[in-house]
C-alpha cells in the first residue's frame, strides 16, 4: 500500500502547480472516486499535506453534485473531512510552534547583540588575532581559484590587496 501511495504522491507532485487543476479536471468521475479512496489513508502521515488538500478540495469543488448524490461516496467524505481537518490543524500547530521558536531566537540574538552577541567572544578573539601573513593570503587565494575553476573575483573598490 505504501508503494502505491508513494507513486500516487510522486505523480501528483510531478504536475506543475499551475497545471494541477487542469489535469484534475480531465479525470473522469470514476477516476476521481478511486483517487479519493487512495488519498484517504495517505492523509494521516504522508508529507505533502498541501498537495493532498489542494487536490481533494478542487475535486470536491468540481464534482460536488455527483459526490453528494452517491451514498457510498458521501460515506467516504466524512472520513476524508475528519482526516484532512486533523492533519491541517496539526500542521498549523507545528507551523505556529516553529514561528514562535524563530521569534524566540530573534529576541535572543537581539539581546545578545547589545551585550556582545551570541558570537561576541569568538569575534573579539578573531579581531585580536594577528593579521594573516602574505603567504597565508596567497594560499587561500589559490585554494579559492582552484575551487572556482581559475576564475578570479573582480576587485572591490578600496580593497587592501590592490
């Protein structure tokens, strides 16, 4: 079952987002029914919840009348709604937690910048260290040129190496 689900999600993910609605519009109703049945078990743990939600909501919007008219498909919509709501609310909670953590980090960095900063000790130690020798600068330049394929960076105005 996981291989089929992984293939289905890969196939849906390979369609460009701008063309997803057009591709879903071309599906016959029987394929829509099978797609909804296959997406239901994936809603609980499969990673691309945005893709699955966008797909399900678009299919519901386009095929609303035939889906509601069929008793079997109407029974399928209840679990889809419950699983999709639970998954989206869990993702929303995770996103809120991550935003709060980033805000905490930002305030910690701002507090740290007033009193020397998060890396204040390392920066002051680096500034206190002796300036690099000419041979060390040449070695670093040669390594950088080797890494970039021999291309030199353009000289900046006011650089000390002129």
